[in-house]
C-alpha cells in the first residue's frame, strides 16, 4: 500500500490529500456511470438531462467544440474542456462558475473536487501527463501522479480514480481529502 500526503498552497486555500492506495488493475469495473443525469457534447453545445429536463448550453466561445463533459455527483454542475480555455465549470442555467485551468479530461471526485489530466505537448506528441486534483472553483490544485508515469484518462467515483499509464496499464487510486 502506498501512503503519501500531498499539499500545494495556493492563494487563500490550502488542503491536504492523502493517497491511501494505488493498485494496478487487471479488470476495470464500470465507475463512470452518470449520476441521476446525463451530459454530452455536440460541437459547441453541451446537452444535459437532469431530473428529466433537457438543457442545452453554449457558455463560452471556443474555436472548436467542447470535450469531456462531466456532471457533478449532486447533479448541479457540469465541468468540461473548452479548447483554448481549459476546464470550465457551469451551473444548470449555463452560467460560468469557474475557469479552473488549462487541464483536460475532467471528472468529479466529489461535489467540490475534480480530477483532470495535466498534459504538455510538443506539436502533436504528448511529452508529459499527470493527474491533478482541483477544487471546482479553481482555487487549489495538487498533483496526484508523477509526470514520468504519463497518467491519463481519469474516471472518478466515490474517492476512487481509475487511470491509464503510457504502457496501457490501468490503475485505481483511492484518495482522502483532508480539510
């Protein structure tokens, strides 16, 4: 079992994160089932069905369509990637709540935190990729994996994160956020 405490202090907010385990997976359970609702993108529009009501948003200008929408566990917010903007968090009226940062592939760990991929590219080739934990308001960030692991494609649920490394191996990480 791997035990580590990670902390990054950013203006006005500090938190600690305890990684309680990281396990290589042979078989991956489906941990990406949407909570009471569904979100998807169609070009420069986000569609959300929550409580049986479909909503369509175009909250920020993006030169191409949005990617990787994720509905918060409480069904009240959507995080997505907008090229040139990074991760954007909106409410169910389409109001922008936060521009979280230049990260990719957001998934909600809980109602207040996102896990995302922090990647760097050299032209079309990814040169670095690691997972980060973010407050959904953009006020705090910490790295969860080292850059040499090339961790990517996170899927989150109930303090668990499943991700893939450059070799194609899958891992499950469990974290506790210490307030």
